[in-house]
């Protein structure tokens, strides 16, 4: 029996920006919102209207029409205007776990200020769905999910209704849009045209329906409300007398499918581009902006919030309002088009502006908390202070870099017992006095300050701080560095080659890794959505063409810093890629590698000055492992992916919308493993591919100049987006990327990769208090000891996600997740919350890929 209950749900999908700006979108929004509310108020039988599952659009509306807040509230409270649960329509591929969590947290908070949120995980246009989404939704009390992109029959079902599970057993009743969220846009009021169109729609829906109910979303991008929808529905009921069409809601549709017996169950991520394009290589376009995002997310969750919580523990207020402003500024860039970078150049400049604002707020608030704590520490002298902050429980690495600013030529560092603390100067430079405090030069003192960069080992392993005093000396301190030819650490012997690569010998495993940091460059005939190779083009490898790289190795007492720099002459654009006498342009490459002598993690800063168009540049990390799968992190967990996608052999005959490229997202770490484990950590690019079954290729950036192009090699047919020029997307000029490389002589189960990635992203931070400050504060109202260390109840095998203060300002929280394949026991006496920060029954174990929030202090 064919389905006979057709639910037509009015909605609008609201891209705050795309090829149009947020400002243009806001103009349309004010118009559309007024028309929507008029319709709802004037037609009591009109059931409801869906505002795209995000509350950010209401912020935009209220900014222009604050007088309509009560009007919106009445409609939300009457359950006729559906708002939330998200703050913005988030991407799920390269957005961090805490970002997705706060998106729901703030979206539901905003919704509840108006009425009640729509309790559906509604993401109609995100480029793929995370395997962890059911768990995230469940922890906010959401048991239903509705999305479009990413599902294919290889999940084991052709049905558009199913149960979707995460690895920990979390489950959401899920509906998929077989034809997208715009299938029912602008429905015709002409019988012949409507019948022709609806026959095609119903044929697809009938094939995919699991029961007697089907869903037709009546809306589109920025689409105004269809005012004649009732007449259209009356016409549909006459045209199809054996079916019943009704104006409905998503909730009514889910209520109906909830009753269906034998719903199929699926699990895992949804990254298949069979029935809707996923754009797996979108993770690397406009890498300058994506690197901003990764860096800011890391600063908030790894530095700012744990530091603010430490200050809260010391009696210094936790600035919830300022932190929420930062998150919301960042999350405005997390909508799928915005973080994807598949937007106009004008919009990319707006996105950059928001990143600049968000990062400035983060940096200044971090400085504020470091200063407030250090000011409150009482010492037995009027000396300058240096405070070191360990913001991570159970830290393994003791290596620290810090800066000391002083007028003195030298100094000692003393602890609370007045013991001299050993340190080493690795850099010394002059700082203009006016940059320290303009009042100094205003009084005629132009003598510059000395700024010393120092390194030391600090033994504190637990969350906390230690404050030292700076004792001036007349003895001049010079940088303690010397040139070296090779690098010799506890773990590695490293040779730097003339072709700009490294050869790493791992002492424990006796393995040698050749051509580390080989750079691959090839043509990109794609657009802002997808990489597309150029027929006839062959990749160019730096290791094959560089003959005399400039290598500089500085050895310090506790570390090495090595610099590799060279110039690549490459075809200047797409037209020159396959020509034998092609015109060339320059790309300069510089790798700055910091290697602590007691650490296995190599910290790499790549500085690329790019003059080449229409290309993709990747850095290659060999692993010596012939792998069948990679292991990467996603939100609060890890995911295994095959090195070879079997659908590559059948995607064309199965009529996929795009080729299932073996290019994948990751958030902080990706590894290959057998008896050894080789990992790449990132604080910038979040795109990788396993090539030659053994090499981790991390995309550094792509250069393209079109928003959308048609008939790509790997994406046949129409253009994605629109065919519009985006010359800024060529990424000409400077780009900086941060990533790490770690070799463990152990299998993945013993390599502790997730925690080592967390340490890489959570350096020990410092604050040097001197008598001069550009902005003055009143003396501290609290008095703190010179040393503070607290053992937090983080299970040893678990990975910390964040340390923060609850939104009601009553509790300090520790959130951690299980990135291993074994159950982790949880402390019995510690109360637990869900991600929504609501009390839950304590669970005894933390399952693999599961998250828990522990109350560490009330």
C-alpha cells in the first residue's frame, strides 16, 4: 500500500550569508518575519512555521525590530513559531565538539527566553553528519533528528525513516529529506503544473517511505512564506483523492513515524554524496579562515575556559557574558557555507572580520585572567613576578617557554622558598618603552626594555599555577644557543636533507622515516566546494625538485629549533600546468620545527608565501605502515575510516552526485598504526587523505577562483552554488599553519594519541607582572598563595575536553570523553551532568566514544 498521509511543513532555510552578505540577508529577514507573523496571527488554523532551527536569525531580526520581541514570544509560546534548538546551522565535519555543544547550549537558552525550543536536531543543509550527533542530541534531551545530506544505501537501508545510533548506544529517531529541504518550494496553484511536479516528488518519496506518512518541506533559501498554501493543498487533495495532504509540523510527522514497526537501525557518520553533494574536499578551501577557526576554538577550550575556572576557584568572577559573546561571534562563522568558505569574496571578508573580533576578545580575556591571578598572589618582596599556568590535569610534558620583560641586563628566578630556579635564555630582544606603557615615554624615559624568551622544565603535573619572583642582576644574560648539524633527542635522531625534508630515526623502534615534510603541489581545476584534478597534470614534489634548501638548526639546552626554507618555481596558473614551456611563479616554503629534547611531539609552523594560482598544496608524513584504515578524531571520540572506499569502483554506475573521495575531516589528530603509531596533530588544517596506503597527506591549502563550476572530473553536472568569480580564493600571499608530528613505538591502543594531541594544543602559559601596564587595575581583593595545584578527578585514560564553570555559575565542571576502545571506570562519588548541564544519574563507566561532565566543585 502506498503512503497516503502527506505532511506539508512550511519553513524557510536561512543562510545568514552565502553569495549575498549578512546585511542583505537581514533586510530580507525583516520583511519575511513580518509576513510570517501576519499569517500566523491572522489565520489561527495555520498550524506553525519553522525558523530553520537556529536562533541567530532572531538576533538579527530583534536588532532591527526590538519592539517585536513580545510578538515573537506569543507565537513561540503558542507553539506556532518553531525556534531552535541551534544557535546557528552548524557544520558537523570540522567544527569542534565544544563548539557544537555550545551551539545547542546557547540556542536552547535563547529559545527558552522566548518559549520552548523545537526538540529536533534539525540540520537541513549541513555537508554531512557526524557519527556523534545522536549522542550530542540525546544529552540535550533531543530524541529526533532531521537532515538531508550524507545518507546512502550503503548504510543498509533505502528508507528515509530510521533509528540512528552513536557508538555509546545513544539513539535518535531520524528522518531524511530524500529530495532536500526545498522539495516543496513555491508549490504551483496550476493543476497541470502541480500534478506534473508532484508526480515526480511522490515517486521518490514512495520509494523511500517506511510507512504511510511522507514529508514535503514547503520552503527554500530565504523564501518568503507561501501565502496561498491552503489553496494549493486543497488542489492537491482534489488531484490525489487517494491521499490526504495537510499543512503539518515536523513534530506531527515524527509522531506518525514513531508508531511504525520495524524501523531500520543505522550507525556511523553520514559522508556519502550519493543523493546530495557532501563536498569532502571543502575542508581546505580558504584555509586562512579555517586556520583562524581551529586556533580560536583551541584557545577558548584549552586556555581561556580552564584559566577562567582557575580564577573562579581563586575567588575571581567568571565572565559568562564575555565568554558567550566570544562563542556566538565564532559560531556565526560555523554555518555550513561560512566555515566551508563556499561564499563570495565579500562574505569571506566579513567572516575574517568576525574571526578577528573573536580572537581579540579571547586573547584579551586570557591576559586579563592571568593578570588578575598573578596580581592576587602575595610574595615576600616587591619584585616582578612570573606565573606559570598548567591548565591540564595529568600533564606529561614539563617543557615550558616564557617571556620576561625587564630593564635589567639579567635576572634570577626564585620560588616561594627563595630557591633559584634554573632556566635558559633562548632569545633576547629590545622592546620600545612606549609599547609597555605610554606613560613611561610621556615622562621622558625612552630607554628600551629587554625581553628575554626563556625555556625551563616545570614539574607541576596537575591543574593550577605557580608564581615566581624575578630578581634583577647586573650580569648580562645572553641567549644560550648554538648551531647544530643534526637533532639528537631522547626519542629521535633527525637529519635535515638538502631537498628540504627530514629523515627521522626512532630509537625505540629502530624505524627510519624518510622524506618527512615532503610538499606535494598539483593543479586544482575545482571550485570553493571541491578539489578537482586537471587531466594530464602530474603532482610536483618538493623532495624531487629542491636541491639546496636553507637549513638552520639551533640547539638550546632543553630543545632544538630547526628552520627549513626553500623556493618552489611552479606553473603560475591552470593554463600553464600542462604546457612544456609554462610560465612560472614562486612559492616560498618555510618550516619552523620546535623539538623539546624530552618529547616525542615535533611542533611545526609552516609559513607559505604563495604566488601560484589554481593549485592544491599538501604536506606528506610517511608512516612506514601499510594501512587498511585511518583513525581520526571527531566530536568527543574517534572514528575509523577505510583507506580505500569501495564505492569508488561503482559511484558512476550507481549515479552518485559526486565521487566519494578518500579525503576526510579531522579535528585534532589522525593516525596510522600497527606495532607503531604515527600521528599528525593540528591547530590549523583539518583535512587529510591517506595516500600510497602509508602516507598521511594533510592539505595545507587550496587555491581556486570560482565559487561554483560545472562538470568537474569528480563532480559531474551542474555547478554547486553559483558560477561566480572569487579571486580572493586563490590564497595569494602569506599563510601560516600549525601542526605536530608524533611517532610512538607502540600500537594505537597504547599510544595515548588523543591525550598527546590535547597536550600539544594546551601549552603551559605564563604571565610576567611588572610595575608598568598600559591599562591599570585596582589592587586585587583576594590574596593567593604562590603555588596552587589541584588534582582533578579526570580518569587517567580519558581525554579532557574542557574545564569550565556551569552556566548558572554554581559549579566547576570537568568534561572528558573516552577516545579508547575500552570502558573507563568513573569516580563513584562525583556527580555527573549532561552536556545541557542538567543532573543525571551517575554512570559507573565511560563507554568508548562517550562524553561525561563531572562536577568537580560546588
